[in-house]
C-alpha cells in the first residue's frame, strides 16, 4: 500500500512538472520574436486550400482549411469569330465583347452605315460602321452591298432606344428601329475589308 501511495505521489509530481515545463515553453515562445505565419495558397479546380505554418519551438502540424467551392466566371478575351455565338448566346452578357468576323456575308443593307451580316435571316447580326469609316475619303470607299463577303472587326454594343437609333443611323425606319430592340446588341465595326467574289 505504501508503494502505491509513493507511485501516485510520484506521478502527481511528474504531471505537475510536465505542466510547468509546457507553460514555460509556451510563454517563451510568445515572448520570442513575433513572425507572421507563412501562407501558401494552392488553387484547385474545386476549392482553395490554404496551408499555414506557425513558428513554435516544436514543429506543429499544418492547418488545412477547405472552404466551399466558388463559382468561377470565365471572361472571354479572345474576339468572337462566329455569328452563331452571338445569335445563340445571352446577348446582354456580350456587350463590349470584341468581334472579328472573316468571310461573313452581307444579308441586307438598311442605311448608309447600317447592314445585316450572317448566314440567313434568323442567324444574323446588325452592323453599324463606326463614324471613322463613314467620314472623309473613307465615305466614298466604303460602300456595302447585299451579297458581298466581308471581314469585320469591332465591338458589340447595346442597341439604343428606337428614337436614338433613328437619329444616329440615317435610313432606319421606325419599324426597323423597333425590330432592333429584340436584337439587344449590334456590332459597331471599326474595321472592314471587302473580299473578292
């Protein structure tokens, strides 16, 4: 019995000593030079994993935090090269996107600076020549006719109101301007090249 009491007393003393050593180690670590933890961000297709290592007297296991996946929006920086991309897309998301068409056919001409291009009457885009293509010496050189094949470059813009469209684009009737509202966007072409038939 005396041995058991001695054993319990000895274990109690060891436990107290161990706690004291841990407390002193912790205070020493806190009192030492404070460093910012190293942070490494590793992207993955599903989530972001952040690994943080802290400066302690003994190596500590890394802490891994895995947040819920975030929705990624893809921003298109390459120009749109196909009329079908425009006609089949949510058009409001395409405003200000660059466009570069090659060998696109003129379906019909509406006015001095306005015409439709595409493969048919349902898969087409309304085009307005930028003012620099309809001014000075360019005005006489840039004459668009139905059936022509063109290379066009520019940016997609939001269709203005019926009244503004008629004021901005000469030759546009009220019915045509009203019909444009359904298109939502148009191509403002700042480059045009006529192809040989």
